[in-house]
C-alpha cells in the first residue's frame, strides 16, 4: 500500500488579497465576522494569551499579534528563520500557565538544516518584553531559549505535527508527526509520531509523583534518554490537540492516510495503533494493545461529513459563557479540505455540523476568553463566531421603601437609536403574602435625564389612555393601588422613584420592562437603589435576559460606601452580592470586587470597576432566562445600597 501523503498545506486557497470572504453557513442565531485584518500569508496555528491577545503563526516564521480588541498589529512578536518547505515551518504557539509572572511564550518550528545537514523541529521559549506595556507585543531580543530539539528529519517535508499546549499538570505537551516514515510511530527510539510531555524548561518528568510512562502496549522495551519525553505513541500526524478546561481530559486529532480521520482520547501510555490500525476498531476482535478513536470520519469531497485532514481542537468550556448553555462541554473540530466545523457531543461520541462553507482552508480553531469561537483560515484570516447576544429585557428592584433618601429609586439607560417603548411599575400590596409589610399604596415618578419630572402615577387606572396602554401591554398590576407608566423614551438616562403615598413605608418593587425588543434602541444599564436591611428586607434585583440565543455579557455591581460621595446619608458600608439563576441556584457570590484577580482584571478592562474596594462586582455571561441578584450588608449591616446591571462588550 503506497503512502498517500496528506499535504496539510498543499490545498492553499487563493483568497490572499481577495479582500472579500463569503460568510459560512452557521446555525440559526449565530453570526461571524473577521477578527483583525488578513495576515495575507499562509498561517498554521494560533493561541490566545491569558490577557486576550491572539497570537497567530505564519508558516514562514512570523508570529503575529491581534490585540484583545481585534486589531492586527503591524510588528511581529518574533520573526523566526524557518524551513517552510512542504508542511514545515512555524507550527505552534503556547503561553506559560504562569505567563502573568514570567511572560514566557513557546513556539514549535522547523529549524533549517545548516551546511546541507538535516532540518529538525524545535520548541523554543521567548520572553515578552515588559519594559513598557506596549512592548509586551514583542519578544525581548535574544531571549530565545531552546527547550527541545527533535530528531533530524528525513527529506520528507510532511507530517510534522506542531501543536503545543500546557496540560492541567503544568507540563508542556507537543504533538509530533512521524515524518512520513510510519514505522517511527511504533518505535521507542525516536520522538516522531508521538505526543511528548516535558517540563517547561525542557527537562523530562521521569521521577515520582508523575513520571512519563515507561512502557507502551504492543511495543517491547522502554524509552531511554531524550526519548523519555514520549507520553503516547502510534500517531501519524497529530496536528492539533487540546485539553478540556477544568478537567484532565485531552483529545488528539490524528490526521489519517487514505481512509480515516480520528479524534482520540489522550491518555498517558496509550498506543493509538498507527500504522498498524487506523479508524474504527475492528469488530468483533479489536487488538487490545491499541486505543481506537472516540470518533472518526472518512475521506471524501464536497460533504460536511467527510474530509481530508482533521484540524482544530477546542472544548467549549469558556470562563465567560457566550454560546447557548447547551454547548458547554462539547468539542469543536474541523476539516482542512471540506470547509466545515463539527461539534461533538462527548456524552455519546457523536457529532453534528456546526459551520459549513468556510471561505478557505481551516487550519485551527479555539474558544476565546469571551466565549466566542475563533477559527483560522490558512489564508491568514481569523474569523470570530458568536451567538447573537441577548439583551436585558427587564429589571426589578425590591427593597423596603422608606422615606426621604430611603425611597426606592430605579435607574435605566436607553442606548442605541430611536425610541424605546417601556412600562415601569411600582408594586406593593400584591406582594402581600410574599413578604411581610408590603408597601400599601405606592406612587411612581418618572424623571428625565437631568432630573426633571416627566410624569407621575398613583394608581395605574387613573388615566384612561394610560390604562388602555397598560392593559394592552399585558403587564397591568394586579392591585388597583399599584402604579404603572407606559412611555416611549429616547436614548438617555432615566430615573423612576417609588414612594409610599402620604409618607408610608413598606416593601416595594420597582420594575421596568422592554415592550419593543425589535427597536433600534436597547435597555442598556439598569440600577435599583434602596435601603438595604436584613432578612426579608435585603435588596433584591431581578433581571430577565432574552431576545436572542446567545448569552448577554454583563457586569453586575453592588454599590454602597461610594454613595456617600453623592450626598447619600447612611450608605451601606460593605455590600455583598449574590447572583442566582431561575432555580435559585447560586451562580456566584462576591464580597469585594478585587477578591478574584481574573475577575478584577476583566472588570477593570470593562471600565466598570467600583470606586470603593468594599463594593462588589461580577462580570459574567448570562444565558437567556431570569436571574436574581441579592445585596446584603456584610455581617448584617444596613444602609442605602445600589444594584446595577451593565451590558458590556
Ligand atoms: Ca398608588
Ligand atoms: Ca463587600
């Protein structure tokens, strides 16, 4: 059987310079857009830095940077002298798990042979220049440290692998191809056709408690010396692999020969069987030595279920949810030739089409820190796929309504263009039975940007025209003494105030609902301010997210002490914020917004860091549905508190 060579990079598409990309076909409710300008050069792999920058490898040795805002920078992080013949070149990039402290960036590239000698693949480490913030986008000159020099290559320029990733154990894993000599994959005397596992300084973990394997099923003997880096064997060209965030699970995509492409379960000491076996386990007698793939697909053209070479590996387990929650834990992979991305359900190892008709040859994909899916076309274009983000449609604030400064105040901002039709309500007596001491007779005031009174309402049926509008909204209060106002408001910041009639007090609810979700304007930021007490009289914010399938990216804050700067007497000294889902399950709790460094960094970047260190904030992605936020005073403290919800990009 002749070896059919899969030239990973041979199918170069002539998109370079075309400037126009046809949109891929995506599931309903998803859209894609270019992330940065085209690199206009053959690209091979990419990786997100922990700060949100995206580093992209060109085959000919340029490590490019797209900043966290999606702008392709003009200067390379580093420019390497590489052998880029065939499938050789700059093939992988990874960031040290401790990047924020050491600023180490690792690359996998093909070193040209010197003086007619053999080329070989190498892993090197570079250090980002932190002498000035702007310089972190370039490596310190002369900072290259060679971590690992692999076996000399034959004259064959294909099957180099090149993926590098840190595992949850802090070790650096590398996928290495068999250099088109299939027997290498079953040999323990070289590192080709393997997954390697090394320490980040290039040394090999050979001692307890977590040494590399010393034996491999179906192969006699043990690796020695540099070959102790071998972690798994029997692979042809593991061009992409990944770890599932938060777990020890690893999937390896092995590019096949003439029949099968594989997704393999990455387990230490495994033999994946190449070149003896490939594709599905024979039934009824699989060879016990070999670990057969979890999923495989056949070769073919013009189909979304066949292809030529598996590329791109990413589990959907982002820090911040963006896709519908049904994608969490699923695995994305794609094909070089047939322009598709599929999503694998790891509970039953089946897959379905996610994207098709990609406008070029896919070479890599990743889930970004924002929860969107990013894919790299060989032509040098990165695309970002998002589920269309939901909006905040309704917010309510419940607190005990007192008098003076301690009335209940709802604030909201309308963004975008054109009017937004909303209904505001002040609820009291219908809370009877739900809370002790409901506000007996609320009055609602609506104030314009700048503070002028627009209108007020005591009882919602007072005005016949308003009564009709309120009835038509389907949101008429259930008690005649409660208040409601329907209004179409231009973009700006508004305030709704709930008071007890004749200076009375009790637990009240201020609410606003979006009555025109199709408008060009949105309910942006919303807040509720009230007097936070204890027990049933803590302040409770309700939020409904909807109108699209994607998550809404929001910052929720609980503000207290900084209200004193606005002339508020008796502000809540030390708020604590809890966020619950519709089942009451706790999504998160935050005392002080800087408690979690990763969250604090995101909140700072959003421009919404509270001004007082005792105040609370969370940045999260909320799937469509209802949510509840509770503000308490720490250790039973009371005072005026403010809950805020901001939509962020
Ligand atoms: Ca009333
Ligand atoms: Ca606090």
